[in-house]
């Protein structure tokens, strides 16, 4: 005999076992259908009339019931969640708080329905717990619950039949289109983007006036979604499909611009991201692609987003890469471009339907017209009831002594009521109102107030009756109220709509037309008098005549390639190797007559104290080399064995206190080298009279100087050209007289001689402050500048 376990239940002796046979398939189908209907109708899908899911509707009604208006203080979110869960929504506090948070996030909804205080999360991080945040109704929520107490919508019992809640909110604007919706039900889902309130109201008003309006007519008002974070929508065909059939897809892109993020580098600055895409998601994806070597040309990525300037992602582009091509790669491989699938599934009369733009507006307008009609009927009934009472009170006040005597002579309230009805021909409601009359109402002024109120009520009743009798007046009132809400809450459009991606900053053909890396194409490197460096995209022979802006001019142009290098010569006798790729690119010189788009030298090199740039030079080994002249009269031709592995080197060994006053890259080796000294002496001799020397050499004697004199300018001229000499004399550094002389007037002398007089010093002048020799057009420009310089040069 088996022993019974101690934990087995003991059944009563009269227990009769009853087993019911059921069909498992039928039971599962029934249970699944009940669950699916509950999810579809009670949780996941919005109503086409107010655009709210049940949990959102219950949150707004609960906050309205608690009096959490925008002009009141915030309260703890946990208090709101608890009140809504206990009264209306028994599905857990997590779902309620999540819905409340979403209605408070400005990046989720176009018009926030909840005004949140505290950490309500971001696109990358979740919100704080409900006990740490506070909330109240936002201004946009007031039109959603307006006139709830005027019988505008039907109320239904809550989950335990103890309270009543609205089955739908009055919704004074098309919230479903304005704020969009997203939800996953059983076997279906909805995904609707936000729109601009003013545009949607404009389309709704047009549909009121023109019920037969076409989709094209409505899309003149609503051309496309208006996303909370801005950005760009590329391609409008999918939007038109969605507005026509309820289903469609469109692409969203970040708002980017290409600019100089450092003096030497360009970058991509991102200020707006696609809908519901966070900056952390973008930066993480870019970092993964760079590490996997699927994305090239990016040297740095910074997230400079803050509360003042908003979103700002800076992607620094490596030199040698085209920012436009890198941006196109970013669109293709990262969330900077995203797609949004529109699926307008919504509840209409309790049934899920997929609606286009016109159908959505039609359902809302029919509902709103019914709301305004019911509100008007309610107001009419209230005013008629009040008018009835006022008329009875006026009858009583006209013969108040008899009324008082009648009441005093009655045994009880019932007898007084009956006698009032009989004697004064009043209704029971009027009689009750007179019996409750306060003595302070028996003044002459109260009678005047009552007569004024009667007239006002009669006017209001007549207007309401006229409104209810004329459908066109009802439509006009709905249109007026929609316009008022749009004027109060409307904001400008944030999202840019593009038929297709343009060539700037992306596009279908950008990858084919713009190579990723900059080619090693011929170009010119330019240096201006103010120390600006740039390179051009053209490689044709370049003349600097006339290429000057106010207070600036191109002084040197060196031919090289985009990926080549050039040298910068300084007054300290140094040559600094610089890459042409680092320079900003200017358009061809016939389109850009100056270097206003250049970059200052300090962005590329760091010069010593008192050291100044002189010229730029090519580093080609087959050139005649570089010629230098110093203040002490030394001249040197440097051999072209430039060190390949060094970024800088000495071109001349200078004596203490000496400095280079001129440097010129020889073109043929047959040029004339020219010195101009402070005591107005000019010496020129053949360049081939100076033997090229190595970098460590100190040069040879160039011009013989008098006591206290020094060379102020050194250069080279083409002996076959029409050259002139420009000299400026003065005192200190102030010029007072200018002389322009043909270069041929000065005879050549041997190297290491004193030269010839080039300028007679006038009274008050003690030295030359400026000298120059070169082609005549340049001389004219230089002399023109010199004449305008009464201040120190």
C-alpha cells in the first residue's frame, strides 16, 4: 500500500472529479484573438480622432483631473504615474512612465504634450527614474483636453467600473499628423512621422472649404513631414505614395556643411541628425568603420554638443582627401542617412485601417465638427436652463413682497413650492431657485444685473441656435478655432525637403564625380605680402601683375603639384619644407584675383623672434638654385642638394647680427643680382659671377658698404626685360620722396664693389627706407603704394 505524502492536498470524500473536454486549437484561437484585440484596441494603436494611444490619453486626462496646468507647479512624475495606474491604466508603471517621458521629449514629438522638469533622457541615454523627475501639462496639451466637461465626447467606465474616463479627447488640432505615432500590435504596426502644425491646419481648412480637394491640392499645404530635429528629407516620391495609400518610405539626412575646422584642415560639421538618431550612435559607427579601414580620410572626430549651441559634431578630414567624397561615404555607411517607413495604421470606429493624408484629415474633421456641435448643444442647453431660472427670478423680484408673504405663510418647503407654482405660474425648477434665493439678491442693482444677464443669454441662445441650424457656420467655427491653435502653437518648418540629393554634400553621383583622394595635379603655391599662403587648381603660366587686393599682393608664385612640397625662406637664412597639400585651394586665378581665402603663415610654421618670411621656392634639384643677400652685403648661391629627410635646414651661415634681406629662386642662372643699400647705392652683377656653395657656407662679398650703411634690398632681374628701379628715401622708417628709374640707367659693376648712386637724398632725408628692382608694371604698382605711405613703411 502506497503511503500518502505529507504535502499532498486532502480531498473531501464527496469530491467528484469533473474534466471538461475542449478543442485545443479552438481554445488557442479564441485566446489569441482576445489578446490580439486587446493589444490592438487598448494598447498599441492610436485613435485617428485624437491621435493618442490609450495610455497617452489616460495620462493627459489624469493630469487634467489633477489640475496640472502649465501655470501650476511641477509635481513628481511618480505621483502622476501612480494616479493614472490606480485609476485608469492597470498595465504597470513602466509603460505609463515610458509614455509620459516620450510626450515630454522635444526630439520625439513635434509638439510636446508634457512639460518635463529633470532628466527625461536623450537620443542616446534613458531618462531618470520617475521619483527623480517632475512633470505638468505642456501648453499644447490644453487644446487636447479643452471642453471635456461640455459633453463633447463620450465617457466610458475604467477598468474596474468605478470611475469614468473619456473614450477620446476633444483634440482641438490634428494631433495624429502633428506628432505622429509608433506602435507594434499583433500582426500589424503603425509608424507615422510628425508634421508641421501650421501646414496641417492649412490643409484641414482647405479640405473644409473644398471637400473634393485632391491629394495634390492638400500637398501644397503639407509637402512632407517636419521632423523635430530638423535634418533633410531626400526624395519626395515615397512621401506622396504614403499620403496616397498610407504606406511609403523616404530618406532622411543629417544637416552638414564643409568648413575650415582648423587653419590647415577642412572638416564636416554636423548640426542636425536624422529623426531619432543620436550623436553617440553616429560617432560609434564612424569609429568602427575607421578601425575596420572601411572609411578613409578622417583624422579626428569631436562631439562639441552643448546646451547653448546645440548639436555639433566635427569630423576633421585628412589633407589629400575630398570632404565631399568623404561625406558621401558617411551618408552611405553611417546613420547620417536613414530611411523612415510610413505605415498609417490607425483605429477608426474601433477598427484598424490604413489611411492616406486626405482620409486622416477627413476622419479628424468629421470628429472635430461633431465635437463642436455637441459642445454647442451643451452650451445651448445650459444657457436655456439659466435663462429659465433668470426669468423666474425676475418674476419673483417684481412682486417680492407677495412672494415673501406666500413663503412665510406656508407650512413647509413643499407647500411653498406648490403655492409659488400655482400663484406665479412658475416651473418647479424656478420655484426651487426662488426658495434658495439669498436676501442680498433683493436689491435694485441685482434686478438690473438680472435683466442684463437675460439679454446676454438671449443673444447667446440665438447665436447658438443659428450655429446649430447652419452647417456652414459650424464649419467656419471649426476652421477659425483651428487657425487660432495654429497661431498660438505653430512654429516654422525645421526639416528641409529635397526632390533629390544635390552635388554639394552628397548625392547619387557624388562618388563618381568627386574622387575620394586629391590627385597629384599641377598647381601654383602663392605667398602674399601679408603672409597668406594658398594654392591654385590651375597650372598654366602665372603672372602676378594686377593680382593684388587692397593692402595685399602676391609676391611669389611657385609651380608644384598638389602632393608636392615647397620651401619657405626666412630672414634667419632658414629654409622650411612645407607640403602643398596642407594649403587651402583657391579657384583659378582669373576667378580669384587675390588671396583673401589664404591661410596665415603662423598656422604652418613657427618663426623665431624677429624672424620674418622672405619668399617661397621650389625644391627641384634641376633648378639653378637659390640666391641670398644679407644686410652686411654678403651674397650666396646655394646648391640644390636639398636634404630629403629634413623639414628645415640652414641655407647660409650668418655672422652675428646679420640677416637675409632678400632671397630669390633663379630661373636660368643668367640673371642680374641686385643690391640696394641704405646710403642710396645700387650694385648689380651677373649671377654666374657667384659660385654655388653648399648649405654650410657663409657666402662671398656681394656689395662693398660704407660705414654704418647696410643692404636694404636684394633680388634678381632678367637682363632682357624692361626693368625699373624704385627707391624711397626718408628719415627713420618714414618715406618722403620716391624715385622710379629705368634699370638700364645703372651700369653694371663687379662683385664686391660699391656700386653707383641711385637716389639723391633731400634735406631731412638721411637714408633709403625702401628699394626694389623688377619689371616695369610691378614698379608702377609699387611706386603707387609708396606714394600713399606718409606713415612708417
